C-alpha cells in the first residue's frame, strides 16, 4: 500500500498542513467581492497556437486578463472544490522584481472556492485557475478589485489600488470531497476515470492502509480475493470481518481503481476513546490510503432473497441477447454446501433460445441470461422455486459465451427466419438494384442435400429474381462480411420456373429450404430519392411484371412486396408526369397492382 500512494505523499500531506496557516490569513476570505466571473470556453483549452495571446476572462470587465506562456495537457480543468498545487511569481505591473514567489520545492497548495474564501492567493487567481489545464503556465493581469483592493498589502510591498501580474503554473490538482459534518475529507490522487457506484449488497475488494499522524500503519488490507470482501449495507457482517465502521461512508464516495487519501477527524475515526488494541490514541486524527481493486455487483432478482445474482466478470460491450436468440453458455450447478451436481465445463456448451419453449426443463435461473452481456460470468444463488432442485436450492455459475441473432426476414410474414452468425462491418446494406457478390449454399431442410453451392462467389443483382426471392430480402438486411443462415418453408422456396433457371431438380419445388449466405461485397444502386421520373417508370414496370410471375405461380405472399414496390416508386410523384401523355399509363399500372395485391 505504501507504493499505492507514491513517494510524494509525505510532501503533499506536509503541504496540506502548511496550508492551514495560509488559509486562516488568506487574502481571498478578507476581500469584498465584486460581480466577477471567468469565461470558461476558449480560455479553458488554450493550445500552442494561442501562446502569447491575451484574453479577457472576466466576461468583458477587464478585471482579469490571461496570457498563455505554455499550454497544458489533457482536457479537464480543476473545479470547486478541487485541491490545486501551483507555482507562481507575483509582481506589481510595470515593476521588475517579484514581491512574492512559490517554486517547485515549495508549491502553493489550497482548495478552490467559488468566492476565493480561504485561498492564499488573490481571488482573481483562484477563479482563473478554473480555466487552466494541468502543466499550463499563464500570466494573469489582475485589477485591484480581484487582487489586493484599495488597501493593498503593505507587508508584501503592494501599494493601494495596485494592478498586479501573477505568472502561474498549475502543477497538479486533485478532486476533494468533504462530508457534510466536515469530519471526512476524501482526496482522489489518481483518477482511473471509472464512474461505477457500489450499490447495496455489492461485494467490494479494497486495499487500504490506516495511518497515525506520524505514519505508523495501524490497520491494512491488500484487497485480494483471498480476503473477505466489504459488503455494502451489511454493517454487522463487515464488523465481524474486522472492517472499521468509517469505511462504509468512504466507499459510497469512491470509484473502482482510483486511488484516494482520506483525512479522518477523531469524530469519524475512534473518537475520544481511541483504540488501544490497534494502538490508536484518544482524539487521534487518521489518514486512510485506499484503492478499490475490484467489485462484484450483487442484485436481488426475486423477493426475500429467493434469487440473487453476483456479477463476477462484466462482459464486453453493452449488447444483451433478445428474445428468440440462441445463446451458448457454460454453467456449473452446485448444492449450497459446494457439492457439484452437474457442469458443462468439460463438455459442449448448453444452447437454448432466450424466452422460448426450449427453456422447458431448465432451471428458471436461465431466464435471466437474457440480461447478460457477451463473456459475462455470474454467480446465482437460487431457491428451490428458481433452481428446480432440492428444498435448500442451489448455486449456479453461468458464463455467456456467445449468442446468435435470430429474426424474421422483413416482408415474409414472419415465415422466413434468419440466424446471423457474424454481423459484418459498417452500417450500409445493399438496396434494390445493388450489385452483390456473395457465397450462397442452398440445401433441402429434410435431408440436408445440397441443391446449389457457390464455393467462390455468386454475382447477382438484388431483387432481379435471379435467386429465391427470400435470399434477396435477407441480403438487404446484412452488412459486408456478414454470415447468416435462412430457414424457409416450402411456399418461400423454388418455383418451377426458377428451378429450371437455376438448374435445380424440379423435385425441389415445394420443399422447405436451409440457405447459408455470406455477403462478400456489394455496390449500392442509386438511392430512390435521386431517381428521375423515367427511372421510376422502368422500376414500376419491372416490379409489376415480377409480381405477375409470382402471382401466376401461386406465390401470393412473395408477389405482394413486388406490387408494393411498383406502387411506392411512383407514389407522391404524380406532379412529375405529364397529365395527358404520361400519367394515364403510370396510373394504369398502379390500378393493376392494386387489384392483384387485393386478391
């Protein structure tokens, strides 16, 4: 734990002790405030291109001017009530020698305050620091109203109504939060940029060292999984495990992997009695150096603890499977005493459909896999009702390995189903008329025999009826590189004419099919909104003819989308056609499609 905080901690804490005197007599608290505030837009992220440029950061009042000398790093600025560490050199404007300096060996350390209260520098510096980046150096020109006022500072040689210049370097800054009663102050000395809060019942693994003022360690923990975790909200359990009571309010304010130094007043620690067993004297203020190394969130999924879930590994991304998707899991089911009942760890994973009938015969716990992420691992404690086991229930360790998206292909009346094994890349999909390269294998659902197979690639035009129409429809929903499998009933399979065209035995007509597709590449056709009137008429005629062929083969469900496209391509475009020479023919085709579609 000594390495957790770093070798500079002693110097930092010494600076905090020295800060008290400066805060007591600080100039900011003694000043009367004018209506002054900083402009925190351009001035808060000044880059190398702005070196030497001077900005008024006091909303046009001229009270505080800022000139960049050296840009800082990062994107964040300190805010109230962060603790800042600065170097500065101060002089009367127009004079050569400084009247006050703070260098690296003894930086000025204080807490930002919205009105400059307790700050050992003028309020103008305190406010301007909110526009600094870490490592930035700038020259601040302060008018008397935000510096030393009408009285000046005779002890420092600052005359009345003096305009002063502060060359300031922001060395570092730390977020500091103080409890409402002022007894606990939590300073973040290394921000891991995690935002998770620890909810009730969560198991928190925390490394810490509790120290006296002289640095003596009186209590510590290494945060390993071999030690008992701190359970949020379980005061009695935590006390029995040896955790101090003040750890609970501290853990409510910290985040995973970040490092903190916590100042504990006697009232928040062991009070006037101290703790002789630990070696804590009466009325001792303590320092707690702390880092949360890991956390297992725990959720109560059913009333009265009938089902709880502890997340052991959070998984990847944000997606979770949806109802109807196939999921692949490994699991181990054990008795409450740890006796293993069964496991898939040394065998093939369990595969089932989320929210489907396939859950029959499985413990009800598996209903909650639908809320898990890919590669997430969870430990469930389930009652008999949720486990289907003995009266005392069971524990179930589940790892979600992967899932396969299963959905209906659009415009197939939910009859053609598609499993997406690989999602592909990008967001673009082929459209009607797109030139596509794909691998396609068509098999009979009954015996798996292959009817068509393209080992290399098949070149086709979407919606030109070169293949089974449902293949075209599915390809329009896929991205480049996607791999999928279609299952289609007989009425969506081959027609006699298409079987002849594709060289498929006529015995395949009227058979259910399984089709594997991989979309290798595509070139989209012109988007519909840029088509001119003649292009729209060509599409209108072609779609009507495609619908008619399917209609004649008795494939009414497949014909309907063709007629719909023939109608939509000219819908709301009547004004583009001449009312006497063009529109009558366009409208004639519309009427035919409407009549056939209605049958």
